[in-house]
C-alpha cells in the first residue's frame, strides 16, 4: 500500500511538472511572437 501511495505521489509530481513546463513553453512562444 505504501509503495502505491509513493508511486501515486510521483505521478502527481511529474504531471504537475509537465504542466508547468507546458505553461512556460507557451509563455515563451507568446513573448517570441511579439
């Protein structure tokens, strides 16, 4: 059970990290377009 919770936390961490990366890349693209 503990391993499952650890894996779930890791997945959540990576998904949030991926979301942040996407937001940053989108912001960078917006600044470059102008």
